């Protein structure tokens, strides 16, 4: 596997995590119960951690505005 392939895969994984963050933010906004909101918040924090770790590996910053 070429180095470029590895970096592309890491970027794709990071981009996937970033999209998943958006989904979880929407779930928080749409939550009808406190339990749903808390569950989405936990998933959001997990996805943010993954994305931030991949940002460190890539030496990039994809933090959403206001994050």
C-alpha cells in the first residue's frame, strides 16, 4: 500500500467522523427526551475525539466554527 493511500484513508475516516458529528448535533437538536439528548451528546463527544485525533495525525484542523 502506497503512502498516499494511507493518508487518503485517514482523511476519509476523518471526513466521515466530521459528517457523523453533524448528524449527532442534529440528533441533539431533534431529541424529544433528555435521554435521547444525552445519548447523542455522548456519541458526539466520541466522534469529536476521533476526528481531533485524526486531525493531529494529519496536522490539519477541521474543527467546526464555534466548536
